[in-house]
C-alpha cells in the first residue's frame, strides 16, 4: 500500500466519524456510551469538529509531492491515533463507554498500524540518485512518483535497477554546489 492510498482510507474514515459526531451526535453518544446529556453531545460535536479537521488535512495531504510534508502528517496522525486509542481503551475499561467502543478501537488500531507502516517504509520514498540524507540507498520509489523533488527521473522496481543506477550515476551531470 502506498502513502496516497493509506491517506485516502484514513481521510474517509475520519470524515465519516466526524459527520456522525456533527450531524447525529445524540445517536452517536447513545451508541458509544448509552447516555446523551446535553454537555456530552456538545463535547461530541467539538470532537467531531477536530476529527473533521484531521480528516481534511489527511485528505489534502494525499496530493503533497514532498515526502517531508507527507511524513509530518503521518507522524502527527500516528501520535494522535495512539493517544486516541489509549483514551478509548481507558474509557471503555472504566465503564464510560460501552462495548461498541471496541469497534472504534479496532479501527483506530488499524489506522495506527497503517500509518506506522508508511513511516517505516520511509527510506523507500527517496531518490535513487540523491538518496536520503544519511546516504542509504532505497529499494524503490512508489509508482505514482515519476521523479524526485531534485528532478532525477526514477526507474520504478525495474529488474535491472542496480545496473541502471550505476549507469545513471556514471552519466549524471556534475554535482550541484
């Protein structure tokens, strides 16, 4: 799975939760906790607004061309998802939320795993010629990226990749100052 697909899935899930919290907060509160007092409904709407903001940020991050920007969104998302899982588990075990909250916990955990996977494959997102800052060479560049931000064209997952890299480096323009 590439980062664009993950961000699309995360955005759709977040926007659906946000719409439920904003449009039908009483039903959402009853579904997750069994009560819907006015303050709880108001707080749920505040949470819905925050989840909507995150969902829209993730939705627009799908089109970022800079891996650093995508990485920043992924790091913030993973941290936020981890905190959300901790709160969800704590509230469910403490009796504040009912058993329906475990479904949300599973969804959050899957989103967390997807974000962590995208971050763990970060070395694959760099240019074959320039490489990441530490100089380690990546295995491939995802199919949707035809060139890196420095302008080098990539050959994605080609069986003759090592030979092509050696030829490209040998025939590359002189180093930029």
